[in-house]
C-alpha cells in the first residue's frame, strides 16, 4: 500500500489499528524514515489529547513533594557544589533562584543558582531535566544568560547560571525614560536571542518582562530557561505542558494555556505581549505588528525573526509585511525622504502614490530576478569548469573545482532568504566528501552565527571533520551531547555512525559496538539498518573478529537483496565489506567476484575518473597483495594514486591508505628504495592535514624502521621503531596489532645485532598479544609462532624450535587454504631446522613442498621463490646429491645475474652456493 503523505497514513491507522497506532505504523512496509517520523509525531499528539487527565492524577499523589517545595526556599548559607548560597533572588513556577559565591578559593565568581522544585522533578524526571540543561548549555548568545553547570544535590536538581546584575526590561525602560525607538531597539535584541534559541531547538515557554534583565551596559539578557521546552519533545512531556499552563498566564499563548504541544510560535505570542507592555504609545503600524503577534497560530508571525523584521521596517519608516498597500508605501517613502515645502504636497503625493507603487513592484521583481540570476550564474560557472566539452577543464581536480565554486560563492551578494547559506553548507559537504577538510572547516566556522543555518547540522559536519582529521576526543564530546537529545531517526543513525567511528579510532571498541547495537533497536528503515551493520562489520574487522565481521556483512547483504532497495552506491559499500570479510576467511574466489562486481558498479555509477573509484582500486590493491600477486597489487595502487593526485593532491586518509598498500607491495618485491620514497611521501601528506600524534605516523615510522634495518642502518632503524612506539602511545590508540608489528620489527633488529635473547623476548610478547586477540588460532598467531621458532633455531635450541615450528605449520594449515603461497615460508623454516639437526629426509620433503607452493603462488621470478630454490639446493648438497643441487643453483644464479646484477645480495648468495657445489663435486 502506498501513501502520499503523513495525514493519509494517520487516517488509515485510525481506521485499521485504533487500539495500537504505533504497532500499526511499525507493521507498514515501504515507509521511509521521514514519513515514519512525521506519522509518529501525529500519533504522539493524538495520544496527548486523550491523556490530559494524567496530569491531575499525578498532582493528586504529590502532597509530600509540595511540602518539600517550601523547604528549598530557606537554604541561605548552604553549599551546592563549590558555591555558597548568599541570598534569595526570587522564586517562580519551576523553582527558586539564589545568589551564590564560589567558595573553593580558586577565583572569585558570583553566579545565580536555580533549584528546581521537587514536584517539577517528579513530573518531568531528572533525566529530562538534565537533557534540557545540556541543550541550554549549548546556547552561546550575547543576549542570553549562560548555563554554566547542572546537577543534583541533597536539595534536588539545580542549574548554575550566569548572574546578571541589572533590572527588568520594563523597569529599565521606565527608569531611563526611553522613547519608543530606544525601547524597540532593545526589544529587537530580545527577538535575536529568542530566534537563536529556536535555531538551537529550544523554546523558552515562559517569556515575560521579569525574565528579561538589562545589565549595567544596557544590554538585555534573556534569563530563566527553567521551563524551556526542547523542540520535538517526547510524548510524556504532556504532564509538564499542563503544569506550564499554570505559570505566567498573562504572557502565555492560547495553545500553551490549552496544554497543547508547544512550538516556537508560542514564544512569538509571548514576545507580542511583551511588546504590548513596552509600547506606551502606539501608532497604527506598531499596533498592527502587536496584533499579528497575538493572532491564532496559523496567522501569527511564523518566527521571532519575522517579528523583528517588521519592527526594523517600522523604525526605518518602511512598510511592514502586513501593510503593503501602495498608499502606505508612498507615505513611508515620504517620511524617509521629506520633500521641500516649496513643492506642492498634493502633486508630490499623487506622483508618489503612482510612481512608488510601480517602482516598488519593479524593485521587488528586480531583487528576485537578481537573486535567481546570481544563483544561476554561480551554478553555470561551477558546472562549466567540469564540462567534458570544455577542453582541458575536464581534467581539473575536484579540489580546484570546489575552490573555484567557493570563490564564486563568496563573490555573491548576501540575500535575505538563506539561499547562499544553503549552497555554502552543500559546498562544505562536498569538500568533506572529497577529503578536503581545511576549506570545509573554514566555511563552517564562517556560518557558525548565521541565522539561516541549522546549528545541529553545522555541529555534526564540524564533528565529521574532527573525526576525519584525527581530533577524535573533540568530536566525541560534541557527538555524545547530541546523542542524548531528541533526534529524528535519520539524525540518530548519522550521529551514531560518526560517534561509533570516533570510538573505534581511539580504540574504545566496546563503546563503538554497543552504540551501534543500541541504535539497531530503534525502528529503522532497511537502508539505515544496512548502514549500521556495515559500521559493525568495520569495527569487528578492526579488532580482527572476522567471524563477527562476516556475520554483519552477510546481514547487510541479505537486507539489501530482500528489501528491494535500488541504491547502487549503497550496494557498492555492501559488496566491499562483504568481500573483505570473505577475504579474511581465505574465500578468495568469492571475494574477487564481489570486488569485480563492485568495480563494474563503481565505473557505471561514478566513472573511471571519479574520486570514489579510487576506493575500489585501493581495495583490489590490498586484495592482490594478500594473495601474493604483488605486481598486480601495485598496478591497482597506482591507479588509485592517479585519482588521488588529481582530486586530493594535498592528501586524505584514503590517499594515505593507498600509499601504505603501495609500500607493502614494493616491499614484497624487495624494492626498498621505492618503498622508502612512498613512506616519506605519505609522511609529507600527513603533515598537511593530520596532527603529529595521528595513527598514520605510527605506520610510517614502523615501516621506515624496518627499511633502515634492511639497509643496514641499525641505529636509524632503532630510532624510528621507538618513535613509532612513542607515537602509538601519544595517539591514544588501543591497537595491539600495531604494537605487535613494532615488536616484530624490533625483534628482527635484535636478530641483526645477534641479540637472540632480546628477539625471543619480543616474539614471546607478540605471541601473548596475538593469542589474546585471536584465541590461539588464525594467520597472525601462526606467523608469530613461525618467527619465534626461527629465533629458537638461531639459538640452536632445537628441542623447542622444531615443536614450535610444527605447531606453527599446523596452525597455518588451519588458517590458510591448501597450497596458499604463505604456507611456503612455514615449510622452509621447518626444513631449515631439520637440516641443522641433519634430519635431511624431513628437510628435503618440506623444502620441495615449499618450492612447489612458492612457484605456484609467487612465480619463479619472485625473490621468495628464488630464496627457497637456493635453500633446496643446499639441502641436496648436504645429501651430496650434486646432480639435483647443481641445476637448481645454476638456474637461480643465471636468472639473478641477468635480472638483478652481480652485486645484488641474492646474486652473491647464489654464486656462493653454486661455487660450493662445484668445489665439492671436484
């Protein structure tokens, strides 16, 4: 069944599910999240109207609490937190306010502390009060008294607020004998404060002259948000709405007095009543403004901003929105531009009435046309730069396209309808999507105080930049605050995904997982569920819980296939995560099939030159590197890097990840010089946009340490490896696997220094880490045992070495598919141990197996295969089987001499073995 809007859904539910509307809503299929949320709000409003009596029932059980209310009115001299209550400033419908001084001696501070009546806490709930205090703490406006702290003490809930030393708005105006213009100027500042609060999802709900104080500098301050309501409040808040009815009835809106759900227009009504009190003498226009503020909600000013706009028009002698007849426009024009008395007033009036009417209408059309032309020209200029038929422009990097768009946008005049701001937000999102964070951050900071910008969206985007640039704790502080307030389902999913990513990046994997699992308990659309499962799979991958990763990936894939979703970008993400999970279980053929499907999909959707296509190239690079197909991996890495250089030349996290993949493949191909160049390039790019303690630097320093060791510069190797350890500590990353890699390289360094005891200690630490992480099974545990067995062999401790290497091989055979290229190394290490102990038959069997696996997996031209050929030749030599040893050594030497030269270390080793065979044959 299809529905056109929320009302049609609601009517259907009333008819078909009158006893349980929510259950009926949840049973409907193909309802998107926005429509679901709208219908949910209609149901909540419907339930409120049926449950008004609950307020009275609640009050009847509150006699003891009412007695407690009076107790908090006599607390002078008592301490709350690090403040002492000095005197009672006043009391209201929500509680009492005390003047308080700081008492911990750190510095002088005077504040106002509001203690909430116990009855209010009982009605509203401490959690709701705390949540709304968090909202208020977000308000940062020069005309709003700030909330500094909130909590619970022996006397009840309390809020610590900025203390305003001044008088109420009406008293100030009367004492200073302000004229109408001065009063209205002050009132406009109050409107600004209310409008700002509304933009931040806060409704004051108790606006009155006594809640507006004017300080010694003549600045009005909005105080006492004690009954403030958060926009989109939950259903249970109807009880408090009923209580609010009994507060300042003189300034409350009709819907507030009726106990209905409050909106921002409730505050507009209260502002109108305050304006009526302030205005001692009103002319027709000012009376019209007041009257429109007090109309029924459908005809009232839609916002405090619109109310303020008409007051400004009034002060400037411009026509107000409710009075735009030509005669009024003409009269306003005359007031602004008095004509010389020598001219005939009748003639001037006639001319003005006629010509001003035409001029003003023409001006309105010109302004509208100019705004449209400005935006149209802006879009044409932006699109023109990426037009494939526009010559060389088609190859301009995305970053330059966005920068050009930003410059053109900055040149546009500011309009009065928020269009420019909307385009700015979209442009900032594009910057973030392209991995260009600094310009995005600057744009968002410029919009921070703009009235047209949604503050929650702004904070979310700023937090996203913080996460992508490694400022995880800063992002977490913001995102946790928003996680605890009322969000739409779409906002909740976005916030949860980003917060989960931040938790994951600082190593708090349990929080990351638990947050996502909690989000899954909500009524989410299939698309939202898929996104959460993908995040769960990513977190599982990070902690190497590959079984859980595969489970989440399969759920995401199944949901996509069964939900009739046709979103190719989402399918692309599902395919990549699912393929990655299969890869970890060595299901390489299935994984490769999915990667190819993703590649075809991305090329269809994005094209080969789009920055998003770099993602699949990067994944394929990692995939082929894992398979031991290093040259193929290198080719895909180069494709990805070409796109990164075009679109994000100053660097991005994905660009850095691709460079790491390239370095890995180059390292496996023994191209150490090129590997070092790539890592240094990665370090240079990181310097452009990441803090110095970012995890990427740990990877770089660890890699450089390993390379310097291979080059024989052991001191520099040690320096970089310990630099990696220090940076890992500073990065606050709980990354045991990286610690394991660093220990492994330090162990290899110890072997170079012939300190086998130190090497063994480090490998044993590694094994402890990996057994803890993987439960004694898996590829990493097997690799670790192989290295430990190798160093035991170097110590000539064969009684420990051989059992350890056998255990390593058995573990590897469980973790890898039969004939996997990586298995060759396990057979070789065991073969060497048997050779050293003169168990030559066992040594030969294992080394023949190793060479066979290496040739199939790596090919003959790979350095690993060549090394294993030489070891096989040595085993034949130990058996005095010169007939078998000589051709193997000769073939390997000839290949190395031709392809790597006579000075290459591997060529020299091959020549030594060949000479040894030939000398023994003589």
